[in-house]
C-alpha cells in the first residue's frame, strides 16, 4: 500500500508556506516600484534592494540547517515567519534607501530560518519514494504566492498606497506565524549543534545545488525586473506577467509532480535549465507584451522542473539526519541566485540595458545545463 502524502502535517506546512509566500509575493511587485518611486532610487538601487535579503540569508543558511537538526524544525519556522512579518511591516515607516536595505537584511534572517527548516520538514514528512512529488505539490504554495501576491500588491498599492501594501504583506506574515505555531515537530532533534564543515557545505548536495543556482539566478533577475519591463513596454496591467509566471508553474507542478521520482532528477533539472535559458532569450528579444508573457511561460516551465528535481537529487544523496545540512547547502545557492540575479541584472541594466541583463542570465542557465547533464545522480538508501 502506498504511503500517504497529504497528511495533516503536510497540509499545515502548505498553509504556512502559502501565507509566507503571499507576503513575499506582495513584496516582489511593491519593492522595486517603492524604491524607484517614493524612495527615489534608480534601477540598480531597486535590484540591490530586492537582492539585499540574500546577504544575511546566504551566511545564515548553514547555521539554520545545523539548528534545524539540533533543536527541530518548528522553532525555526516560527521564528522565521515572525521576523518576516515584522521586517515587512516595518517598510511602512521608512522613507529612505538604507533603512529599506536594513529591513531587507532582517528579511534574510527570516528567509534562512523558515526556508531551510521548512524544506527539511518536508523531507521528513514525505515518503522516500515520493520526495520529488512532495516537493512539487508543496511548491504550489510558493508559486501561488508568487502568482497571487503581485496582483494583491498592485491592488493594494492602487487603493491604499505603498503603506497599505506593506501592511497587507505583514498580515500574511502573521498568518504564517499562526500556521507554523500549530505545525507538529517532524524531526527527532539531536540537541547537539553541529557546525562542522559538512553543515556549511554538504558535499553530496553541492552538485545539484550549483545546477539549481544557474536557473534561480535568471529567475531572480526576471522576477525583480518583470514589472519594470512591463511598464517600459508599456503594459496596462504589469502584474499580469508575474501572475502568468506563477500560474504556469502551479499548473506544471501539478501535471509533472511525479516526473523526477521516475527519472534521473539531474537530467530533468538539465531540461528545465534549457527552458529557463529560452524564456530569458524570448523575454529579451523585443519590447512587446507578447515576448514578455511568452518568456514568462517558458521560464515558468523551466522553474517548475528545476527546483523539485535538484532538491530531490540533493536530498536523495544524504541520510535523514543530514537533511537540514543538505537543505542549508541547497538554500545557499538559492540565495546566491535570488539575491545575485537582481543585483547583477540591475548593474547590467544601468550600464547597458535590461535586454542585456536577461541575455546574460540566459547564458548562465545554458552553462548550468551542461554542468547538470554531467553530474552523476548518487542515491543514499535511507
């Protein structure tokens, strides 16, 4: 008999993820416009603000992974969601660039705690032979947040201004706090904080994590600048691009949920990177709504394949007691991509154009395809 996947704990985790990523999704639409509008910054400043959270998240992921293995998943998730709500709500009260960056750095602490512990908890809950399927279904919460959050952000900004958008995002952060509070602990906490090298960079998870970075980098750049690109065209409804992106990922995650459990996940991820590269090239090809939407669709298909495949490959290489470490390592490279993509794209845009920035990210995704196709898929039996 097949082990159940949609347990009470799994559903509670999805609810917590949805609330957290609705908070995040509102910020994706609101933050770049907030920086180039009331704050008075340029596009490089907008990219830096979007990516600033990755600075603290990057350095704290390994510690978060070690803590998730030592004290359990639930305390880390509660702390992360609470910090996210406070940091997002704090944006209501700032009117200059550097306080924005400070709050984004605090958001990075929240991201490290919640994201690492949440993925480790997911691996605890999922049957071993259905891990990629569990990752796909769980990520529906993330991409529903990315699809719906920007639309909510646009509505809130238009009706209540930026303060209203930040307040709405903070409310979803608080809902995530409640959801994580009722979430059951899924691990047998060791009580021992292991800060050895394997918790800084988990060697078995390194290859899949590097491949994941190559796709996340371009996705991060696209998410940061899609609304600005849409306004440049101009599009009447700029949030539509992000809605289409998130919606296509949701559909693909449902349709392809079991794919990486029945095929080599590194190869599936490699195919996904080709779609990422193609999407960025199409989005950069012309200043038209059709090109931007088509690029978003291709990029979404690629994202729907890469993340669950590469995470499944990373988790399949480690025993259960090292899942926090594997999650921390993979998450480091997510931070490098989600943070580095917007920052580098912003700098390229200032010196050249947004088209050049998207094309540079496409080249990195193509390099990732070659790398991931060459990495072996080693599996540890748990």
